[in-house]
């Protein structure tokens, strides 16, 4: 099969309950790290990996997300008139060409697997990426780009993986490892949210995938899985059961779980400290906070 990966699915139809009440009216993916919404980080990562077609699986109440990618001619004209060229550049970098984004609806939040399967007709017969925007990954070379390069060698299905503590495995899809070769892990099984103490390894699957259309066909036969949801992990695990290759890729980079409050706050601090214009003032503030807390103890 052709190994060029030019389409990516962004499942953004979840309810985002962990950020209520904010997500009552603001989609989680529009929430900002410093000054950029989560979705912008995901789009930039996909572009860096050579993605040309962007498929968003959305739901009720996500119109702010669709608006975000529209052109803003009035704003651009105002910035141009006032000579704010740097801001103009930042704004223009968010523009997406007409015809490159498709939005489709998941009518009911039946799970991540179901959301991905909604895009089946748009995928056709080629490999595709899946990016969960609430996993933000700071990396020198974008995580998806690293995976696309590895995928050129391996084919099969590929998931991003990282070590987590034994206490955390029950929150993730977890790989059962057959063999390891550098960053590439060959999987002989995969289980979603294993009960405490039953995980086959500490290698958790996080929100980047390169999949084949065959994985989408597997949704015809799998039912609801962990938590009563239709799970992407189960459709990928079905590949292993059918004797086809599934690989984990130990990416190089720092992943932040921006679907959780603690992860979102950690990412905010890390991305703020990475910005030249903020670093000194923000680091001084953090040091002061730390010192005040220690003094109080
Ligand atoms: P999460 O498990 O983080 O769920 O979904 P959530 O609804 O976004 O957030 P919480 O747990 O209620 O706070 C992981 C990814 O899968 C998408 C989400 O939008 C997110 O990108 N998803 C999940 C769907 O698109 N549809 C679903 O039915 C479930």
C-alpha cells in the first residue's frame, strides 16, 4: 500500500466535561496555551508532517472551532493599516486554504473510535493520521513527522507511545510488547484502560496515530468496549488479531495532557517559559510564588 500520509482526522466531538463550566460554551480545543488555541498546535504539527487534508469530527456547540479557521479580512486590514506586521504574520499563519478542511458531525459522543469511524468515507483507500488536540507535544521535530518517517519504513498501523507509571496505566490504552527495535515497538496486543495491576506493560498509547483504512473496516465487527464506548484501541487491536502489524513509536518530545486541568496548567507554564518575551518576568513570578509558599511553611 501507498505509504504517503496526507490526510489527518481531528476528533473534537467529546463533551470536555473535565473543563466544565468553561466547556459549556467554549470548545476545549479553543482553550489557549499562552495565546494560541490547542487546535493551532495540532494543525501546526500536522502541517510539519506533510498533512494536506484536515478532517474535523465535531459536534453540537463547536462552531467557534469552525469560525477559528475562517479568514478575518477586517482584522487583517486593520493590522495592515496600523503597520502591525508581526501580528499580521501570526494571523495569516492561521489561515487554511479553501477546500483543505472538512467538518463532519458525530451526532452522539459514542467514543473516540466512533468519532474516527465517522470519517470513513472521506479517507478512502490510503493511510491517514489521527491527532487528538488535547495531547500537546513539545518536540524539536514534530511528533507526527517522526512517526510519518518511521512509518515509511514499517507500514502497518502505528501509535505514539510513552512510559507511564503503573498507577497511571488504567487511564490509557496499553501495549503488549512483542519486540523492541530502538524507538519502534512491535505490539502483540493492546488493551484499553486495563484494570489496576493487569496492564501488560507500562507503554501507554497517546493521541497520535497512523492507521490504514483496514482499521476503519474493523469497526464493522467490534462492539462497545471500555466505559461502554466504541474504542479506537479495540479497532487497532483487531489488526493484531488478524495477523497484521501494529507498532508503537516512542516519540522524542514532552507530552502534556491538556485534557486534564493539571496537564493544561503544566503546559501553560512550560510554553510560557519557552517564550522569549515572557520568560524573565514569568520565571521571576514563579520563583517568588515558590519562595512565598516555602516561607509560609
Ligand atoms: P476524552 O476522553 O478526553 O473525552 O476524548 P472528552 O469528552 O474530550 O473530555 P472529558 O473526558 O469529558 O473531559 C479524547 C478525544 O476524543 C474525542 C475528544 O474530542 C478528544 O479529542 N472524542 C471523544 C470524540 O470526538 N468523540 C467521542 O465520542 C469521545
